[in-house]
C-alpha cells in the first residue's frame, strides 16, 4: 500500500506500474461498444468497474505487454483478437499507489468471454451511446476510507454499477472522440 500525503494522494516515489486495455468494438448492429470488468470482492479495487489489466510482471518487456497479458489472463482476450489504436495518457490512482498505462484497442469480441473467476466477477459490455447520454454522467458525494473528507465524485452509471476513479478519468475524455469517429472501429 502506498503512503499518502496530507491530501490523501499516493506519494509519487511509491507508485507501482500497471497497464490496462480499453477494449472497443462494433456489434453486429453497428453499435460502438466498450468492454469493462467488475472486479471480484477483495483486493484494493474489489467490487469496482475497471478495464482488463493489472500490475506489471518482471518478465513483461513493456507496459503494452503487461496490458495484453492481463487481458488474456482476466477475460481470455488473445493478442490475435486485438489491434492497438493508441497509447493513452498515463494516469495515477489517487489512493492505491498505481501508475497506469492505458491502451485503446479495437477487438474482435469472442462469442464467449473466459473470465478469471478469482479476479473477475463479471464482464460488462456497454454501448458507448448509452454512456454518451447526459443522464449517464452523474456527480455524487462519496467518501473513500483513505480520504480525509467526503468529496464530489464524477462517475458514469452503468446499469447498477458506478464507473468512477481512474477508469472514469481514462474513459471520460475518450467517449466524445470515439463517438466522433477519431479511430476506425
């Protein structure tokens, strides 16, 4: 666990490197979709919506290799079903001490996902049009155990779940770019 400064932010020197993929594809009806995972209970991000990914292993040659390995391990998404579209800006978690390297990827969605039961409670396939609706974007007052006080938190309502924190900060600026067709999906 990272040491926190007086604002509740993880100290820079203790950050662990991690990487995620932001998997997007077009469904048979042409709808633009994004795939997320619901983390299993337990662990520092248990019960949260996120993107497939995780900590860098010593054997990983690059952060992209970390992201691809984790996508394969967590949801069975093999590299032959992935095309990397962009490396996105590096982001840091506020309290859990991770520096995350996100990669936007176009995927060929499998007929059946293969989730890692121990790590992944569910795989959530969401329409970007649903997330682009103004009512899907909300702000709530919330308090995380390591925060000094409650704060206004921006998030997306995804069915019964909230997408917030680092995953929100990765996805939020991407939605208008994806909907506008910046990348061929």
